[in-house]
């Protein structure tokens, strides 16, 4: 899913650039169409005229560096996310996190700015990516990252750094949609702490949506993929346990298994292991 989201963002960027190039050649097309289709108007009246921007804006970029930096962040955050949860849950977090970010921008513009002065156009996947990253950081805060191959830093330090950076940028003229980032971050936190929209079996948190979504992957805090040795060792361990359960069945029948053994056998057969 991480790769698919990146491909979609890149494809939308390329299509927009082709369209803009054609518009510059001789005015054959309306140059303002990409703004109409892909930007989120944070003026409440403007938003009501083109509400689709709440969705389309989180898949679009007009600037190459903006696209590159967001996709790089999405790649690493998405890979971490998919080691803990599923691709479907990544898509949910991306979509709703981006929507949260867009709503935050609209709300702030409506509350703190006059009607004449508000109405910035917002574009980019930053709010969605922030939701993904903060969800991972809040779930596995002690995970160690190695920056530039030399500096080790815990994930929560990096999350705090990004949040402080956005808070400092509020009210400045740096053209960054800081409240979109903060809105996405809020969803990332709420999804783990309160609603568990991205569910995981954890003794630490309750969850409102556990009945709707169920975690499809084993929880892990490892920032790396399993090595061949670790994978083979785990596979041998599973096989040994399976053999032991099958031996127990041959001696006492299926009814002799306890619930834990039945669940394990069911999961192994479901996963084809």
C-alpha cells in the first residue's frame, strides 16, 4: 500500500505538470483547472463550492521538491506502519488523517481570520503522512532510528521535533499548512489512544472501533525487516509447535487441545504455514 500511494501521488503530479505544460504552449486549456480540481480552499465559502478538494488535495503536489520530500517521508513512515498493521489500515490512516488536516485548516481560517483575509489554497499529502508517522511513533515510541548511519534517535524525539516545528511556524508566512500537519497528528494520536481506528491488540489502550476493524498483523516494534536467519528460526519454531499439536491430536483427538492450541492451529492453517 505504501508503494501504491506513492505511485498515485507521482502519477497525479505528472498529469498536472503535463496539463500545465500544454496550457503554457498556447492557452489551449484552462491553466486554473488544476487549482479547481486539486487544491483545498480553506475559505469556508470556497470549500463549500468545491468540497472535493478535501480528498483530491491529499494526492496532489505542484512542486517537485514538495513531492519528493513528502514521498520520502511517506516511504519510511508507511514501511514502519505496515510492519505493525495492514495496508488497508494504512490507507484508512492516510485518507482520514488527511481529511482531519484539511478540516483543521478550514476551522482555523474560519475562527481566527476575517472573511476578507482567509482562504489560502492547501495542497499536498503532508497531513496524511503526519497521521501515519505520529501513529507509529505513539505506538512504538522507543523504536531507535539511525540517522545518516551514525546518530541513533528514538522515534518519539523525532515526532516531538516535527510537532514543535509546526507550532513554531503557526502565524508565519512560510506557506506551510501547519494546521494540516497538526490535524493529521491529532488523528494519528487519537487512532491509537482513543478510537483505535488503526487497531492493535494492546493492553495499554481501549478502543471504540475494535468491533469494526481488527488488526491483521502481529505487533512489532522492530524498525527493520526480519533477516533470513530470524525468519527461518521463527518458521522452525512454528513448525515444531505445529508438529507437537498434531502429535497431541493423534493421541487424544482434537478435543484434547486447549483453546490456545486450537487458535494457533487455525492461524497456521489460515496463513498457509
